[in-house]
């Protein structure tokens, strides 16, 4: 029986691929081994010996250079040449100002001046009227003040007169009461005058009297002093505010 040989078309590329893979594998092993040897090899160190340290070179000081900065010159801009057209030549009518365009007629100016004068005159009259009214008011106030002062003076005069009348009335009552109690000694001169200072207390009581001027007759002076003590309480006005007018009295006594 004869054997039949079959051709396999994929066997050759597979063999070539296997050969390439093995070649790459052996190359990696080779280069990896050489790299490990280089990494783990012992490093060497070289040392150079010196007898003395070298002197350090001192650099000379650097002098800064002053650079003067000069600003660039300003360029003068030439004024643009603007041609001013001649209005007369161009036939352009010049623009008129408001004052030139509208002139106030003389009649209106006179009317305005007249109104201003009338207004000033009216203001002056009002000012004069106000000044006159103020002067009259001040005069009225002064007149009223003078009338009040006059009424006050009149009132005070009337009160003083009334008070003086009361004081005179009660002084006469006090002297009359004391005179009734005087027992005159004989042979007293008719021109004898005895002056006593009498101090009264509220209610009319009397402190011990004090002889200011003697009558020249001791018996008459003693008789008057006894009469003053005996006459207490002396009569006083009912108005308590008038008591100060009777606190200290200076009384004159003479024989009847």
C-alpha cells in the first residue's frame, strides 16, 4: 500500500516565528547578564594630595559705571497748515452775535430804567415807613415804661405816706401812754428835755430803757424811766411787717 504525502502550507512560517522568538529570548538573557555585572561592580575612588591650600584669588572691586541717560530731543510737531478761508472771498456771511443781532430799542431801555427807578423809590418809601413805625413803637414803649415807673413811684409814695402816718400815730400813742405814767417831781424846768432809747419786743414788751440825753434833772430822768417800764406793753400796729419801724425808738420827753 503506498503512502500519500500531503503538503502543509503553514509549517514553514511557524518555524520561522519560533526561531525569531528564541533569538529574542537569548538576546535578552545576554544583555541582562552584562547589565547586572556593570551595576554590581565595585566603584573606584582616586584621591589627590596637596601640600598647602591654594590661595583664593581676590577679585578687584568693580567700580560701577555711571551712565548718563540723555533723553531724546522732543520732536517739534509742525502745526498743520490749515488754510483759513477768506469769508469775503468765499462769499460766506459772518455770524452775527446776539448783541449785534438783537439790539434793544432806546424806548424799551428808557422804560426799563423807569421801572427800576420806580422800584427803588417804592423800596425807599417802604424802608422809611418801617423806620417810622419802629420809632413810634419805641416811643410808645418808652411812654408806657415811664407811665409804669411814675405809677410805681406814686404807689410807693402813697405807701410811704400811709406807713409814716401809721408810725407817727403809734409813736404818739406810745408817748401818750408813757406820759400818763410819769410822776413829775417839783421844780422841773419847763425847757427840760430827756431823750431815751427804747427797744421793743414783739407784743409790745420793753427792754430796760437807755438814757441818751439827760434833762439836767435827775429826778425827772428817773421818773421818765419808771414810766417807760410801767407802760409795757406798749401799743403796736396790727401789721407785723411794720414791727421793724418800732424795734428801736428814740423818744423825747419834756414836762407839761
